[in-house]
C-alpha cells in the first residue's frame, strides 16, 4: 500500500523552487516563453553585433590607403594662370601651401599689357596703355576640403604690389610717349575653388588640379603724389590727368582667373 502524499508539504516546496523546475518550460505561459526565447537570441547575437560595430568603426577611422591624397596633410600646389598668357601677353605663377585648415599663398605675374579693350574711360580717351613689369604678393586664409567634390575651397586675405608703366600713343599710333612709372598697393580678399579630378587615384594623375578664383583688390595707396599725375598729351593737345590704375577688369578692383597646375604631397 502506497504511502500517503503530504500535499501541503509539496505545495510549500513548490513555492520555494524556481518556476521552470517545478512546472517545466511547457507549463510557462506563452508570453513568458516568448520573452525568454527572445532574450536568448539577442544574447547570442550580441558578440557578432559588437564585432561588426568594431569593424565598422575601425574602417571609418582608418588612414587612407597608401598613395591616396590626404587633404589634411601638408601639400604644396603650383599653378599657372591662364588669363595672363591668353589676354595679357604675360605669365603668372602661384604657389599655395596647405596644412590642416590653413593656406598660405604667393603669386607673381610679369610682363602684363593692358591695352585695347582692357582700357576704358579717361585712359581710353587719352590713348593710354599700361605695361606691368610685375604684380606680386602674398595671401593667408583658411581652406576646407569637400570630399564629395574632390575640391578645396579657400578664403584668403591678400596684399599685393603692382608696378605700372603708363604711356600714350601718337596720332598715327606708331610711337608711344611715357607718362609715368609708379606702383600701387592693394589689400583685399579672394575666394578660390581648386578641383582635383583624380584625387582618389594613386598614380601620377592624382595631383592634377584646375583652380578658379574671384578676387577683389582695391587700391590703398600708390607712389604717385595724390594718386595722380598731370601731363601734357601731344596727341589730344591738352594737359591731361592720369590717375593710378586699378589692377582688375576695366580699371576696377575685380579680378577673375582660371589656373591649372599640380598638387604635390
């Protein structure tokens, strides 16, 4: 004959034990079972997720592949202006040094002729032409690399010196008479866009660049007394006044140029 079962003792023992041990997993309510299964799945997936995140972070922070252009590192750009040989019969070279967010530049133009359609106003009426043995100066500013465009964008503060030789033509345009030699000083600013179409390459094409610029260089002084000189013009038969010229388009401070060159790193 079987021993009698003490139901009260069994109930106490059941309350003291964890639910799965007492009833087994099959006796759990369905929402509790689903919750436990979900937690188990997330726990097993966590190491893989962490590993993927770490891998992604490492790839994001990795240095560019060897031979790739590094825009924040030191670079030296040498550009030649196209406006000067095409429109002014001279030449221009510019050197830009970039490091991090900063840029320093030096430009030098030489043997530039302003005549014909480049001369306007009183100078045109007087038959005046201008020759510049040189135009030179420095710039300092900030630069920003836009990876999606493979481009640098610069804003610079610039100071320049421009040497002018002014003369007027005879009535038959066969000879010229000198008026004055003088220098002007300009302080202004410039905005530059330097595009590197092959920046993502690792061969010699990587450094090729095309640069456009818009600059405003107003005169702040000149070596002419009162920034002007009066002279006798034999062609007009009058005493004329020649005022210190501006360096830009149509005797204004505005200059626009396009350059080509190479970025060395």
